[in-house]
C-alpha cells in the first residue's frame, strides 16, 4: 500500500503515516480496487464522513454526536481492521466530535487534524484533545494549501482555514476540504456559514466546482448562498441531519438554493448512510 502523505506547499508535514501502523496484513487482505468510496454516515443530527481510497488510504471527517459512528464503521471495514490514517475534526462542536473520542480509543489513528480554534467551552473537546495527547497521535493544525495524498491519485486539499482561527466562533472556523479523484470531486464543508463561503469565493472561485457538495451546517439557512452554490455547481448535494431535529434542518432556504442550481438532494434522514463510489471517471450513488 502506498503511504498516506500530508503536504503543505510541497513540504512534507507527515510521511509514512500508514507505515507506522502494524495492522496492514488485515487491511491488505481485502485487496486494492479502482474505486474511491465516500460514506456519509447515518449518525443522527451531526456529521461523519468516511473515505476509503483505492489503495485503502483512509480518512474520517468528524464522528457525529454519539457512539453510533463505531457501529457504522463496523459495517464498512473488514472484521478486526482497526486502522484509520487521518482523523479530521472539522470544528469542535459536540455534534461533530463526540463520536471521535470512541474512535480514538478503538482505532489506530495516524494523524489528527483540526482547525486550531480555542474558543470552544465544550467538555467533549477537552476530552478529545486529552485522548489525542495521551495516545501520542500526531496533531496538525489545518491550513489552506495542505494536501493529503491517499494513494492512486486521490488527494484531499484543505481550502480553509486560510488564516489563524484560534479566537473564531467554532462554526466560522470549520475546515473546508476538497477530495479529488480524476474528474470526480467532493467538497466537504463542516458547519461553515456564508461568511466563510464568501471568503472562499474571493480566494479562488474556480477551485470550488465539485461533483458532490456536503451541504454546510446540515442545510441551515445560514449556509449555502446562491453565489456559492453556483460556483460549486454540484451534481449531488448531501445533507447530513437527524430526522425531526429541533433546528428544522434542512431549511427551506437552503433547499431552494440547491434546487435552483439543479443539484440532486440526498439526505441521511431519508437514506441512512449514503455511499458514493467512483473510479475517477464515473460517479455511482449506491
């Protein structure tokens, strides 16, 4: 298996992530494929996204509001396989990170990435940071320009934060990343609001175009501006939310914008875990 590598402006930040783990024999038993698989996990009112590249470079973005992420990962990974190369905390809100505490305790994690925001008073965030430290997991503060090489041409590029966000409100500090394989791509947005969308548009409008958009903040009315959705021009828009949630997600405003740009809207509320497979040329919704 090719090593998972992280780069920042072509300087290697962390190499041989996978080579530092000792469970490859189990992982390799399933064999390589030509498919990138991206799962938007059914974890209720929150976010959790699992990425498995053709060479089985693996990334977990967020862990949802509870321990359900463990059972969802158990449905995907081979029995006894406990390797995740990179875990990303998009931002330190409980509906995104609570399940990560259990993930770190039960899986061998190579790298932990976060935006570096320090304004959270969330007790779960304190616990999670403690687990990262006690398990001696390498921690990286995400910055625009960093890339994660998952092998076979699959690359995740960090688009935001582009600056120090340690004193920002947590949603505003959300990591935004673009996952690319051949002609297919996924834009992963955390809970980023319109404020961040406008920053991204000003930095490079063209890089935002993606096949799949993970809709910001569970479809809140405070995310998914029309100008942003037009720039992304997604074929699919994924909403991760819980049925009957008290926030009213997804909002009519966000749905109207997504319909206006012609996106096919899919939701974990209706479909449970959503799986996309792609060979880099064609995208399949499972």
